[in-house]
């Protein structure tokens, strides 16, 4: 396992929100691009939508996820903090 660093919950959340801020994104794309299991992904998506940082968008009968304005503010704040450390 040498060379693998564990990501913090905030890093995972920021990566999901950043990915979904570019365009509405399907669950499977989020799962693969953010390197999460389906179980992990489901927990994060539920938490982020409940917190109002992510919203569900129906497009051509597909459930997509899009970052809200509050989610964008979270990412901006996280990146500023990351830059300080």
C-alpha cells in the first residue's frame, strides 16, 4: 500500500462537487472519476443533497447531479484553505 494516501472526507466532497459543477453528472461517472465504491457514493450523494450542496436533475429520464451555488462556495472555501496549508 505504499504510495497511497488516504483522502479526507472534505477532499472527497470537494472532488464530487467540483466534478458536478462542470455539468450535471451521472452516478456512475461520479463513482469512477472520484474513485468511490457504490456504497460510499450513495452515502456522499445523500449527505450532499440533504445539505443543499448538490441537487438532482432529471434529464432524458436520467438522474443527474449538479452542484448548487452553496456547493460552489464550499469548493471555493476548501480550495482557499488548502492553499494556506
